[in-house]
């Protein structure tokens, strides 16, 4: 059993945020330290039937951080504008798992590709009959496995939010890529990059960093890493027959960006002894991930794809390239201050006939596109109107792709809710006349 709970003994502990991870933290502490006084701070009202727990709710919930020895911060909460006094230890589940969990760890982060790479790594290790688990940003809080992880190779997807306060690095770390993202959560791009780089900052010469040969992540920083570096390129299959086979093996992994994710995973799995047969079997077992170039179905002769995970322009254009026959693209979401200049140029040079623009960013981009009269630009006020337009404007035999190039928080709780709404509407209007 992990001894992580001893970290909390005789300390004033605040759980900051009471979503999935916050509840997991509470359950873990209560399992091992049922009498420890706790506090939970959340903007939303919460109720806990626990005489040893105090709830601090409402707009001022961030004002109490300096009253505690340990703040267990949930990933979705930004404290960039909060002054933390010396002596307050702001940490998180990911930090404590990396410090205390009795297992080997593969950490995977990046702006895009981390879920696919993590899932593939897990499948490859499992195919090699290596005891493993898949946890972290994939939806399983790491504390769910901390007591039962001994002897495992833990594959851990790590978001920038989960890495922000990490002080330990995994034995094997992958950074798939870094592009401007979540700038509203940090103090600009540098803050975002620094959070990501925590995955390798504390590696030792015995550890391994699997990096992107086509984008030198270390150019963003003066950081000197001590670990051994393995470079992975999207073009690694050009002179490697086995990698070339892997890149073409699974129709759920279309596009060069997915091929690169395969190569990242293969490099990580091979470190722990997975052979080519196991790696190939792992790729074959991949059945796609919701909201990532997800085929909703073919309706009225049109293929509809849900790619709501694509919250940055680069991801959108990679999906367009991979699918090859996108006739209609649906874009737009919350404005987080991203620069869309290059994205607009790429859309203008593409073969996309129709661009349906949702608020907020879609309308802004659409106005720039409309100046050229090259693409057919349509403005929708909501997803229902966008889907109706897609059925009306998309050529039969071609594809309609929802790939927002923006986050979903202006209308939806998250990208999953947005993608699910799109799928529901496509199926609804695909069965009736529009």
C-alpha cells in the first residue's frame, strides 16, 4: 500500500475544488485518516455529512488558501491571480502520485495527441502481458490506483493543469507537441509551457524523455534536462518497414498526426520490453476515442465527423488533411485570445467548400474569410442551426467535420457535451427531411 496518506498527517488540509478529482482526494484521505480535520473550497454549493469537514463555498472561496498548510488543487481551477504566502504547499494528486506511488510511471503530455498516445501505450503494454493501468487525464483520478499500483507500469495522461504544481517527474516522459492553448488559465504562453515542462524538469540521468524530433520542445526554455532523450518523428516510418506497417494498420488512426502518436507509444512500450508483435497487436486493438475524428455515421449520403477535441487551429487542419474529403467544416467557440491569422490563411488555401461559423470565434473568423469570397461562409447562432446548414450545403459522398478550433465553455460545460449535442442533432436530422 502507498504511504501517501502520511503526507497529510498533522497538517491543515484544504481540498480546492470538489469535482471528480476533489471527491477522489476526499475519499482517499477519509479512507486512511477518518478523523483528520479537512476543509473543502468550491465556487458551487456543496454539502458533506462529515463533522470533521468544513465547506467554504461561493465567490470568495479562493480567499482562504493561505489559512492552510496543504492545498490540494483540482486541475480546472486557476489561481494565477492569488498570492500564496510562503509555507503554504500547493500540490495536487498528480504530484503526490509521482512522489509516493510504488510503481513505474510513463507520463504523457502535449497540447494534442496525449490521449491517443496514452491509450496506445497502454494497449501495447497490455498486449505484451505487462501489468499496467491507464489513469490521469483520461478520466481516472490517479488516487484511484495509488494504493494498488505496486508492481504496475502506470500509463498516466497528464494535462498542463495536472502538471502545474508537480515537483517530481516520471521515469519515462513523453511530450507530443506544444502549441498555444489554455492561455486564459495561465499568465500567457510561457506559463503554459512551464507547466508542461514539469514532466521532465526533475528527471534523472536514469530516466527517459521521448521528445518530438519535428518540434524541439526545449527551444521554448533554457531548461537543461539530465535524462536520456529518444527522438520521435512523424517521418520515422520512411526508412522503417515495421513503423510503416503500423501507420497503415488501423482505420481509426488516420493521418500523419496519429501515425506519430503510434510511434511515441511504440517507443515508450519498447522501453518496458514490449516486442514488435505486442506493439502491432496494441495498434490493432485501438477502436477510436470519442470526440477525436469520431465518425458519427453516414446520413443522407454525407459522412459526419465529431472532432470536438480540436480546440486549436493546428488540430483542425490535421483532421482536414487526414479525412481528405471535408466539404463542410463547422468551427467556433469561446474566444481565449488565440491568434487565428495563420488558420484563416490555411482555410483559404484548402479545398473546403463550406465553413459554418458558430459564436464567438467562428463569427470573427467568418468575417475575415468572407472578404475573399473563396469559401462559402455561413453564420449559425447555435449547433442546431449549424447541423441544419450542414445537411443543406454538404455535397453527397463527402464529409462534414465539426472541429471547433476553440474551447466550448461559452455555451457548453466541456467539449464532450458539445460533441454529444452535435451527434444527437446529426442523428435526429439525418432521419428526417431538413
